[in-house]
C-alpha cells in the first residue's frame, strides 16, 4: 500500500500546489485527511484528481470550540500542512506553536507563493508571478514574442507542491530520529529558483545567454526544438550528443557539411530552416516510423488523449482507470511497495462520522 503506510496527514483544504502535495503523499501510501470548510459539504467531483485517495471532513475554522477539537486530531497525526497566507493559521489558533504544544514530533508544512516573510510575503500571486521573479519565465518562449507561461508546472507544482512534499518527508525522517518536529516553509518563488539552479550555473560559466531562444535548451539549437510536420502535427527533436545527432542527420538524409559542427551557434538559424523544410515533407506518424527504435531522440508531440494511447505508456501502465476516470498513475515506483489509488475524490465531508469516531472527536463540530 505504499512506503508511507501508517503515516497520518491532516491537510487544510486549498487549491493547486497544496492538494497536489497531499496527492503525492496519499499516492505514496499515507492516510491523508482533508479538512474543508463546512459550507462546502456535499460537493463531489470524482475528476478532482488532487484529492484522490483522501478522506474528507468539514468544520467551521472560525469556531474556537471546533479549533480545540482539531487540536485533538492534530495530537494524533504525523503531518499537518496548509496553504494560507502568513499569519492566518496563527489567528485561528492552530499555528505551529499551538500544534507543537500538543504534538512535539509534528511536521508542520506551509505552502505559500512568496514565503513566510519578506516584503511580498502577504501579497497575492499566482504561478506566473512567482516564476517571473525567479528568472524562469523570462527564459521561456521565442525571442520574437513575449515570455511564454509553461502552464503552472514550474511554480505551483514543481516549485511548490513537489518541493513541499520533499520538505515534509525530509523533516519526517528527522522527526523519527530525534522525536522533534519542525516547520517546513515551502515558497513557490524559492522552489522555482531551485529548479532554475542549473541555468544560473550555466550563466556563471559563460554557457548561457540571458535572452530567449539563444541557448542549447531553449529552442535556439536546430537539434533541440519542435518541428511542424505536413499534417500540422509536431515532432520533438533532442539530438544533443554527437552519436545521436549523426542518426538524426542520417534519417533526415542530410549530408551537408555545414551540419558537421553542430555546436556552432552562428549556423543554428540556417540549419534549423533546412531541417524545418525537410520535416514539413512528411506527416508526424511517417517521421515516427522513420525514427522508431533509434537513438536519435526524436518523438511525437502528443496531446493528452494521444498520450493515453501511446504504446510505451500502455506498456508501463502509466495511466490507470479508477471508476471510469482514466488518470496518470502514481509516481515514482518502488521495488517492494505498491502505490495504490484507493478511490477518486470523495464527496466533501463524507468521512466526518468515521474520523470523529476513530480520533475521539465531538461530531457536532464536524458537520
């Protein structure tokens, strides 16, 4: 049932990166109890993937008596995490100080955009704002266009939810060794900076220009970009290493000596134009057949529906069907433990009775 079996987590309901962190922990086998406002009770959406495998309870966080009951629950869990603005949990009476008073080994996770302190810490923001301050957003997109938002994968999920999960698990290991819990401050601006660390390194070494579409990995290179095919679908080319690059040229039937020094940046625009015209001569699937089974690092650009049907994803069971909802399977995988999606997102508040019974809570405060 996953390597975190037996770990109990209380998640204060939020959106985006917080619930994604909870999904990661639940996918890994933790028992995650999601606490929502009681005015949301009864809402149900099985496609709310971030809340799969979680239990759901509701409560009025503005009621002081309810807060005392929540502290009883916190006494018996291993992890608490929340995604409110700094100071909100303290005003409610369930900040780190109050929680550690009843559970000294508790891991207290905090998810924010700007962090717990700093001049912007209490301001609103979204993924696009956090990655704009980390240098990530300015690095993405074509040189002739505006910076391009990469969905909300970099700030919210990679720099936020995944970083919080790493922090919680690291602190949990420390707590198991010392018996002492601590606070995990996961800021999405910090996390997106961490994801950009390699590029800051390249810049300092003189291998990265601070301009879009001017570098090896940002679409400037003719051997690392996407190309449109004759059917208006795309292939992705990532033939960086010489041995892979040679296969690319072979399959494209290019014998031009200008392609020999593929790291000569001055030739990249010209060479890209030649490759672009070559690739437009065939459909995406024709190119897939040509490159299939080779190390040219050429793959089709799939939409989400196509990704579910790709032979590699099917062979690895990368998607699972849970009650008619075909969704990405838990990741990563383990040799001995098996991750399991127990169920899709439940109706909000559906576990009020059972949680109150298990943890000795007054049910009148969870309704």
